[in-house]
């Protein structure tokens, strides 16, 4: 065997060992995820401080990738030593550091996400109360700060001057502010929404632009899910200048309509129907007792109208419809039991006797 073949064979063995080292770290990663991480998560959930479990969940994926990065670095370092080539130079070390910084940023972004339970736990465990409407904005602000700090550290790692970058931002501030005046208006609109709190996430709102359930509030816009399941994005500048009806803030829900009875209904029957309907509403457990009106109100063109005006205790749409249906069916029973007919639009045509005879003659002649 020649010396060149021996070196090639040795290099191949070295490469195989380096690959084996990397694969070994892959196995460590699998074992860590399946056993060690699961055990740590189970232990932290038993403690009274849930912050540890939130941190573990947020950093689960970054920790798994950290095993890959360490394994790659160790394998590369071993291979470089064996073949006599310095592969782990300062540049490679910087790349590894940048990768670790990005993994840390990933974990902190997960921890500060609006879907994370961190903000809710702060509300539960401390005297600091964070409104639901503030959570998305606080989350995005915190994530922006995390990204900015991470990028600053990465730039410094490669020797870039942060002072010059900040100075450049200052010089371009005027141009940016002029170009982003709409964005600024939307941001200020978001501040108005936060300060006045006309609604929060999950509320059912009605505006001249859209009606639906609030899903998300960002610096620029508010996302509202309509009842047709479409997602509408409304700029905050527009939304803050519109009248907003928040149906979720109702303490009760109104029902009002006219019960139209046929002409010819006796007076005593009308009085009896009014009395029975009011008794029905006064004794119904789901009807708000503060405001109930059942009155014979109008002589309409083709009906005698009884005015009904009352409220349900529940403001939930489905429950409201159920109570309304129940009341309507019982009113239908009352009207039928009293032997009274509902009115329908009708008109009577009166014709003079002479005109009627002329009409009949014209028909006979045409026939």
C-alpha cells in the first residue's frame, strides 16, 4: 500500500468518525427530547411557579437545534485536527455564535408570543393587570425589541459599527416619517383604541365598515372575523374614527315587534290576549323584568296592532334566539286558544251599482 493510499484511507476513517460524532449528537437530541426534556417539563408543571414550564416549552425547538449545531462543530473540529487542516477558524466560530444567538432569539420570540400563556400568568400571579387588548401589542413590541437586540449583537460580532447605523437612521428619519404618515396614523389610531377600550379581543362589534368578532389588534390594523367566516382587516386610523357598537357589552338583549290581529276581533279578546302575554313575560325566567311593555297600540290599515317590547337576560345570539322562539310559540298558542285570527295585508274594493252594471255589459258585448 502506497503512502497516498494510506492517507486517503486514514482520511476516510476520520471522515467516518466525524460523521459518527454528528450522528451521536442526533441520538442525544432524540433522547433529550423524548426523556430528559419530558421529565423536566413534568417536574416544572408540578411546581407552583409555571414560568419554568413556559420557558421550557418556548425553548424546546431551539434546544433541539442546539444539539445539531454543537454536533456539527465538534465533528468539524475533530476532522480538522486529524487531517491537519484548521477548519474551525474565527469565521466558523462566528457562524456558530450567530446560530446560537438566532436560537436564543427564537426561544425568546416564542416566550413573548401573544399565544404564549406568559402574559395571562402575569395577570393571575401578580397585581399587574394586562388588558386582553394590550397583549397583542405588548407581544409585538417585545418581539421587535428582541429582534433588534439580536441583530445588534450579530452585527457587532462581525465588526460592524452600530453607531453609524443609528446615525443613518437619524438622518433618514424625516424621509421615513413623511413616507410612513399613514402607518403613523394607524399606530395612533391603535393607541386611541387601547386607551378608550371600545372593544377587546373576542368582542362582537358593529361598525359602518364591518360586523363580526375581533380576532387580533396590531400596530397597523384590527382583524375582525365576520359571521360569514371572512377575515376583514380594518386600518386603525379608520376604525378609531368610526362609531363602534359593541354588542358584547350589552347587559340584556331587546325583542320588539307588533302582533297584528284581524279587524273584527272583539275588545274583550284583545284585552285577554294582552293580559296573558304580559303574564307570560312576567313569569318567564329568561326575560328581564325591568322593562316589559305589552300594549294595544294602533289601528293599522288592515290590522289591530299589539305592541311588544321586552328584553332577554342572555345576550348570547343562540340563547337569545331560543328564548325568542319559545315566547313566539307560546304567543301563538294564546292567540289560537282565544279563537282570534292574525291579520294579513288586505284591501276592500267598493263599486257603485251603476258602474257594476256597465262593467257587466262591456264584458257581455266583448264576449
